C-alpha cells in the first residue's frame, strides 16, 4: 500500500518542463557533449551519468580556477538544467567555487521516470562523479537543495558525516506526508546548515524552512527573505551576499568557524543592494589555457533565469564600478546639499534676529540705518 501511495504522490509531486529547455548534442569536431542552444565554454563540461537504478542522467560541471569548494546543486520541481544553466554559471563566479548541476531521471534529457527513489540514485551518481572524475573530497563538498531538491540533498547528507556544508533553499518538511521525510533526516546532518526561505512563499510555506532550521544540529544564521516567493529568491541582494558569507565561513577550519561565528540571533544589518556583487578575482592559475576574448571581460551580470516553464526574471546590469561611482556621487551631492541648507538656515536666523530687533527698537534701528 505504501508503494502505491508513493507512486500516486509522485504523479502530483514531479512536473518536469515539457518540452525540455535544452537539447543534448555531440560536437562533430571534438566529440564533446553540448547543451543546445548554449555556446560551448571551456570551463563547462556536459556529462551523461549512469545511476544504480538503470537510468542515465545529464549533468553539467562548471569549473572555477583555484576553487577550494564544490557545490552539488539539486534543482526545484518544475525546472531542468537548461533553465538553471545561467544561474549555475553565475553562482560559480560569485561564490568562487566549482558547481555540478544535474537533471533527475525523467527531467530534461535524462532517461527514466521521476520518482523519490530515482532522485536518491540520481544525486548519488552525481556525487560519485565528483569524487571519481574530479577528485573532490567529501570535506570540500557543499550540497544545495532547492524545494523538492531538498529531499535528495538531505538523504545524501545524512550518509556523509564529513560534508563541508548543506544549503536548503525553500525546503519542504516532507512531500504529501509520504515522500522525502526531511523532518526526520535533518537532525542527523552533522555539518553546518544554511536555510533560505521567502516569507511570502505560496508554494512551500516559510514555516517549513523555520521548522527544519529549529531541528538542525549545527545551525547557521538563516535567511528569511521578506516578500520572497518560491522562485524569485535569487533576485534579492541579500541572497548572494548571505551565500557568499556562508561559503567563506565554512571554508575556514572548524576552530576558526567557532571563533568567528556570530550569534544566530543577531542577523547582519542589510546593506544597500548596490553592495551585493563584487568583481570576480582574476585567475591565478597560470597553467590554465587563456580564455577566448569573449570570456576575458567577464563582468558580473545577472543573466535571465528561467523558472517554472520559462518565466523570465529581471536582469541586473550595473557593474560594481558604476554603482560605486554613483554612490559616491550621491554622497557628494548630499554633503553639498546639507552644507547649503546649513548656510541658508544661518541666514534665515540672522534675518529673524534683525526682525526682532526692529520690532523691539524701531526708533533706534532707524537711526542706525539698519
């Protein structure tokens, strides 16, 4: 009966985009797998990975020069890696780490059908690839699960006691009470856990994230994004800033983390949105081949992210330098305005003083010709 219930729940729980947001092609000249319509990039590899349940999933690996962490990203329900491709590239740049994203069985160009058990096998295949093909160690890996992706993320996390960290983005307590019992698994996770949730989430209520955070063994300062919905949290300035702070913290040794960690009851003050992105460091890896000219001037822009059947979200176009100049200009004009206001106020007081003198001593003032 339990298997039948789970099967019925799967029909309601999984919504792979149809048609998929990408095609899988093989380059005739190089034999490399490519995601169509995206251009080939030297730091991106497209893979097909076999799973223990007999399916074959598509994965994308994004390499960042001299990265010390690797993030394994499990996406949300109504998305595939075609829709998430630009976001994976941007996160790699902003967070300065390697990233692997993958499609669940039955999603995108992955074979098979989506199910809870298949997603567990899917993330295992992706993790195995990181270890065996890219030499990533358990202590260097951060698991990131969005929405439904929180299920396979936590299932793998409880079996990896030396993980660097876990990020849960709009996570679920459990799916329809018969799938992904995250509420039972999260107390067993031994590494730092960051939870991000929008307070206006209409798909998975923010209470899910808050209850999971209460159950974490090693809590990290959570991020409750006021007004955030289910698929727009990446557009909030606090999102990337808080993620970067988290990654920086967990990349320190445990003793350093303890000494520098702030109380979770004292969230940092929000900065202006113009502070949220910084220019990526240039590669210091001299062994790496020079990038093509199209990659040389890579500025930190937010690309179009497509969520829930190609919904287009806003772009952020200003560079950090432009925003900083704008901020300084505003501060300069603000100081000038204050100075002028002060001078006008002193002049006004002087006029008021003369008016009072004239009112009290009209004859004396006329004699002085004031």
